[in-house]
């Protein structure tokens, strides 16, 4: 049976970090194998030494639906502890927030994608920990889309933002603990960092293989299947196309009123899209883009997780829509994730040149060949931080 870093810590009979005062960065998905939340289990174990909580984007209870919907500091009614929001006035914790703790535990469910902001919240905490001489301990959890495959272009420096601070590909194939080690070393943060590894996780595992309970880490990440497509489907956040928010299948659904199924599928016939089936659908979002309007589009059914290429699949679909509907398709305009000038699509793709290539019809095979060497270099670099064979 899989044991997460939280499970391993809770089962340790030693006196959890001696007499040190503890903080916890987590949200509603940070549960143990019995679905008991980490803050509750830790408070039972160490009592008043657990002194404060921190929450990432979407709020501690993942109740905030969309991007740039901030959450406030508050008091947790269950434990009586203060919760400091790190998606509001501050995205990096202040020195004052860290005054009352010696060790910050990080227990977050990541989804294996460069643009998912929990990684950067953790990294900002690592920076503050280094500046404040505090210790960071990451309680590791599975990468729900596995640890073998990487995919996509490496982020360019001029596209850095809160959805991409580091030179990662879109799908990085690392756990959050491995990412912490990578960031701390490669970007010379210098935090006093420890990772408590999982027991029983293998790089070949996707989340369903673990038999661990899934709790959605954000409102539009309801299932592990959502995470599987997200590394590609997140690009639609940079457009005025619906990414399925406001439906029961966010990110698995994509479409717009002006799409035509047969036209799009015909253009995609020449593109190899392994491991998936694009099933034509019509859906009507109840919120967000095209609220209350019928959208023609597709549901992405993943038929083989080992061969499926989420980024290639979504880029192919995006390019088809750009070429077929140049007068109707449009990009989302700023602001996006606290960026008020740069185009959201560039921040998500992580490379302005890639957008231009898609718009001018450069084949995906040629586009991918252009980032082959840098992706190979990243693959070699990440192996130094593997915690699991």
C-alpha cells in the first residue's frame, strides 16, 4: 500500500521534530490514507506545537473557482489555528508570518504540470525559509500523471510568471519533493530542505495505480483523469475558448459555439495523436466562458496513458482552430495570474515563438524537433533529484 510523506511522518513514533514549532502549507486535499486531514492528524500528534497554517491558490478549502480570485487570512474553525493566505495580498510569505515557527511542513497535491501554481507557492516559502533561517520539510505525494514521461518546450526567461518561474517543460515527471530538491539546487535558493519520501511509489505509476484516495486539489481538478489531460488542456485558459469550466468535466471538455466537429477532425487526420480519442460533444457551461450557450467541441478520452501525449494533443487542436477560424478565434487578454501586460497564452506556453509557429501552420513534428535537445538536457538534469527508481 502506498504511504505518502504525511503517512510516513504520522506513523513515526519519534517526537516529531523535537520541541520545534511547526507550520503547515496545505489545502483540503492534504489528507492521509484514511481521509483524515493532515492538520487534524498533526494536531493530535504534536498538540500546540502546530501553530499556523498556510494555503495556496483557490483557498484552504479549494473553494475559489477561478484564477485571480483571492482568499483572505482567517482562523480555522476546526483547529483554531490562523490560516495565512498565500494567494492574496502576498504570494510569498512575509518574515512576520514565519516568526512563530521553526519548521514549515509542505503537503500539497501537485498535478505534474509546469503551470500549476502550488509549486511556486512552495518555492516562495523555500525562499522565505532561507532568508529567515527556518527549515522546510516536504511531505511527498505521487505525481498523478506518472514520473517517466516529460513533454513540451522549456520555459523561456521572458515568459516567467506565477504560472512559470523555472526552466521546466510543460510536463516535468517529478514529484513535488523532487521538484523542491531541483529548485533548491538549480536555482541556488539555499533552503534548509528535507523531503520525507513516499513508501511504495514507482515512477511508472499513475494515480489510479496507487489505490490512494483522490481529493481534488483545486475546484476544477475533480479526478485523476482531469490531471492526465491538464498538461495540454490548460493552454485553453489563454484563449476565449471554453476549457470546460462550468461543466462536470473541466479540461476534459473543450469547445466554442463556432467550432465544427468534422472540419476540425478532418484537419487533424494528418497529425499523430496516440493514446486518446476526441469524441465530438455539445456542452453548455453554467459559468465562465460562454455561460448558458451551447458549445461544439470534444471530450478527450485517454485510451492509453503510456502513449498519450497531452501537450501535443492540445497543441494540435489549438492549431487547427487557429487555422480554421482566424476571424473568430481569439486569445484571452490580460490580466492573468497577476500579469497585466503580457499575453496569457505566452505565459502558459512559456515561449512566444511557439505561438507564432502555431499561427503560421508550422507542423508539430517540426516544432517538437526544435525543443528536442533542451528537453533531453532537462531529462538528464532531473535524474539527479530522483527519490524513486
